[in-house]
C-alpha cells in the first residue's frame, strides 16, 4: 500500500515539475 502511494506521489511531483518548467518556458517565450 505504501509503495503504491509513493509511486503515485512521485508521479504527481514529476507532473508538477514538468508543468512548472513548461509554463516557465511559455512565459519566457512571450517576454520580448
């Protein structure tokens, strides 16, 4: 049970990191 929770948690962290990086790239591209 703990292993499944850990995998889900790490997956969410990875998604959050990717979303943060993509949004940063998006904003830096918009900036002149």
